[in-house]
């Protein structure tokens, strides 16, 4: 039976299927020893959804799957999108959220830097369809929507009447931050809260009841984490940094961030 410590945290956003299989097993079997109770495992596309589903089936209780389409890749064709929407609908009962979904800020920036045109319409269509699906299924959404894209995402969330939105590893303008706080949208911080001034400032002002901790693994980090593989236990470092910014004890911060995540994802 999967038993968890009262001190255990939740990694609110990780790409489990992107880890090598040789890494997955020891990482997942060692969660309890590292005071991690579970992970929200997001997906990149249909193939990724299927792999995430398989991992979750092997580690019940530990892995909470989310199914979606990550925007930082070529947009799906109409047939690919239809297949993804159908698959998610068929497996909605086992997922905690629709995600990762959003808009291609970095892909677009790279294209424009090369002097190339970039067509946003296909990505807006994909996001609109996935949000409509989430609303129909009454599921929260995990969003990749940073900087000015966050404002567009807010518009679409309001269009579909979605209140449970998690902007992971968020960075954005004042207009977006104010609007997200007003709407009660959640954000999560990665280990870069330890060393990034912009992120630390955002962490100081965002309401504590709307915050979670994540690793976005296997994405690597800098500062004191340079050269280290990203692991779920790094959410404890996130909690410690967030605690220091707000004057909480480490135990208080861990409990608050974990409660926020469990409540949001209904875990």
C-alpha cells in the first residue's frame, strides 16, 4: 500500500515520461524516503499522454496524470488534434487535469529572431479546443502561458468559464499578474525561486493560497542546482526559499504549498 508522511510534498508539475526508463523506477520508488507523496505528471502530445498513462498505471498513488498538448512544438494537424481530443475524453476519469497546454512564446520568439514569420492561429485553435474540452469535462487546466501570452490565456479562460487554472513556472506583466490574482488562478514556482530576482519578487506578492511548488523536471536548473539532475525532492528547496520570502517556517511552507496543490487538483 502507498503510505505517505505528513511532511511529504507534491511536485505540481513534472514531465515524467521524458526521463529515461532507467531513471524513472529508482526516482519513483524513492519518493517516500524523500518526503514526496505524489507528482502531477503532464503530457506533451498524444504519444506522450499514452506514455504518461502507462507510468501512472505502474505507480498508482504516486503519479497523477494530466493529458494535453505542449505548445512549444509544431501545431498538430486537424486529424491529430481530433485524435488527441477523443483520447483525452476517453481517459478523463483517470486524469487530474488537462495539461500541459498553452501558447508558444519561446518558439515564436526564436522564429521572429531569425526573421521568420510565425502563425499563431493554429496554436490559438488548439488551446481553444483543449479549454473547451476541459470545461466540458469539469477538469482544471495546466498552462504554459508566459509574458504577454498570459493575457491571451486569461481571455480564453474567461471565454470558457474556467476558474481552476494553474499557470506553471509563470512570468508575466503586471496586467496579467493583477488579473490572475483577481480571478484566483494558481501559479507554481520551480527551483529558480532560489536564485532568480524576478521570480523571487513575484513570489513575494502572489497570494500564498494560490501558490504551488514544481520542478518541471527533467528541465535543468542553475545556481546551486547547476550540474545536478532535476528530481522531485527539489520542491523542498522551493518551499524553503518561499518560506524565507514570507517569514514562514520550512514546515509551514511545505504544508501550505502541499495543501494548495491537493485542493486544486482534488487529490
